């Protein structure tokens, strides 16, 4: 838990279209500057980290005042996100959608004081970046934080935070507003299915192997609606995830994430770790059904094909920035289980070259391969054309970049973005030659199920209207499909054969095993 009100803290936001940086500090007016030609916002942040890594020492204490070795990686530095439209700088190309428009394309705060709570063991740590000569000011802050923690929370006169104690309390929150709101899709079901068909045509023509098509849900919110943190506390209880995060950059920009996916972790010694997710299925209603679904995911040919292609893409990304012979795959296509879904996850590691920084590693691997497809550049161009709108914060990466050279970022999925006018949630899936459009749409709905229940409960909103199916769905649990579905599946199989994906997949697998 931290904020940008320390003695050296500040916030920066970036517009990728105008290349303007806005910097704000406590008790000062904001300043705006423009990047020079050839410069990037990634390089700008790297200069910030370098400048703040000189002339100071890091002092770490518990609330009791004892020096400790921190059991977590973040020791102060930048906290924020790179939105998807930062792809222009990372890929070095021009795209139709250069900026998100309604939200900054990147936003970070420099955090020099923060508090860490261990909700399992009950520990509390207060951490400060202490510059030379500031010992007295840091000691005073530590004492104040220690007193607040020992008092069990906010002191008299402090701002009160609406923390949800139980999920059962939540359905009442939205009832003060009598008018129920409605979520709507950016791409209705028919449009999304049409985009899948266009995507598979591109694949069949040899322009891509895998295209991660997405859409978004959006709902407008009045100023009287419950705040974004109230929603986040509900989300943490209904859909806990290893990369849950809540960021508030201004009175209008709030991000509430329950992401299960690590984009990249870089330790202070330069060891990199990426864990892409490709392959998702909803949890079962009973233990038996849940185990059946888990096993089916692990053996699903299409999901394994999706995952393997992204593994190969990431291996290529890491090989361009890693020391020779250090890129390896310690875990390939392991099934991991979360509150609402099972996921197929791989782990790829490499050792960063000594002349590069964690920010270099992030930039050279951005956007996340699990949100683009392969090959990356051409696939991003195809998605620009089909989706017809910027993705914004969604599909980017969120996390921290430490002043000690370490960093950790998650992929912005299962995340609600509040922009002052409303809230949006993105979801999508990887399309390959084997994909069935009806099942792909069902996967979108499954992924939206991570955030949508909390949104509908907190904001008394209704989900999107159900749309009529063009073909009947069928599950892999023994139900007999109707002929139209069978014909559609055969069509995809024919496309799969003409594309020769099985040959490609086996070739990639042999390359991985040989390395």
C-alpha cells in the first residue's frame, strides 16, 4: 500500500500520439514536456530509475523498528502500467490507433514510502527510500506509521475507506440508485463471430498462425455510484488472483485488477521469468466435473497449440535480450487453477544481458505475446483492422519497476478500468485454424465472468442482453451436437488441414525439445 505523497514522489502520464509527458508532484503544479525525435517513454523511465539509484540509501524496518531482510521484491520505485497502445514504441511501427484517448497510454507514480501487509502471516513492513541527510524525516514517518498500525487502522480525522468485510454485504450497495444500468459490448456477438471468420481467413492465407482477438464491455456510471475501491474489495473476495492490484492515479482514473498472469519478472541480478496463459476453461460445479474439466484442458489439442505458439514467440523475444544459452522452458503447459477458471500456463526464463535494464526487457517483449499472437508485428496489424478501436489499459502490463533494477509486471486481463465516465472490462481469446467460433465466444463470456458478477452486484447493473445463437452450443460432456455445428466444425477442420497447422506445431515442438 503506497501513494505518491512522499518527499520525492511524483506521478507521470504519457500520451503516445502527441508524445507528451505530464509530471505532477505534491503541492506543485503539473508540468508538460514532449519527447524528442527518436526518444521513447520507456527510455524516459529508465533515466528516472537511474537518476534515483544514486545518492541515497534504502532503509527498511518493521513497525517495531527492527532492521529486516524484506521477503518481497519491491523496495521502492515506479508503480503503474503500460497500456496496449505503447506497442507503437515497443515495436517501432506506426499503427492506426496511436493512443487510447480516454486514458493515458502509460501512467506511473514514483513511490518512496509504502507499507506492506502479509495477510497470511500477519506481518507488516514500513519501507522508505532514504536520501542522505533525511534520517530524521524518515524516522518521524516510521513512527507515525507504526502508531497507525498499532492503533488498528485510521486515526481520528483520517479519510475513511469503504472496505467490504463480506461478499454477502455487497448486493445492497447498488440499490441506492433506482435506475439499473446496462453493460454493452464493443463488438456484439454477431460482429465478434464475423471477426473470427475474417481472422481464420488471414490464418488460412498464411499471414498469421494465431491472432488474439478481443472485445470489451462498458457501462456508464454516475458520480453517485460506489467508488472503484468498493468494487475492488468485492472482486478480491469473489475472484482472488496472484496479481490482484488496485491503482488510483487521479479522481477519474482507477484500475481494479484480478489478473492471474505474470507478464515478466526480472530480479536484481537480471534473471527473467515469463508465464503466459493460453487455454482457459470454467471451473466445474462439482469436484468430479471440476477435475474432468481440468484434465480435458491439459489434453486439449487446440489449447495446447495456442500455448505452444506463444511459448515459441516468447523464446524468440527473450533470445534477443538474453545471455547466450540461458533461455529455457522449465514448465510447459501446466494446468493452474483459480477461483473461477482453470488455465494452461507455461514458464519461460532467460538471463538478461548485462548492458540492458529491466525496462529494456519489458519494452523488447511488449505487447504481451499472449495478447497478440504470432508473428507479433503482422498479427498486431491484423487486430488493429478487425477490432477497429484502441484497447487502452486492457492488454497492456501493470506492476512495478524498482530502483534496484528489479521489476515485476502482470498482463492486464480480468481487470476493470474506471475512466471518470464509466467502467470497461476486456476479454478475448486466441484464434487459430482449429478454433470454433461458438466456443470462442463462450470463452469470452467465461473470462468476463471474473469481473462481471462484482460489477453487476456493486453497481446494480445488468449484464449484456443475451444474443440469439447462429448455431447451437454443445459441451464436451456427451451432449449430441446438431448438424449445423458439426458442419461448422468440419469447415474449421478443413481449414486446419489446408493451413498445415499440425506440421507447424510438430516442427515448433521439435525445435523446443532440441534446444
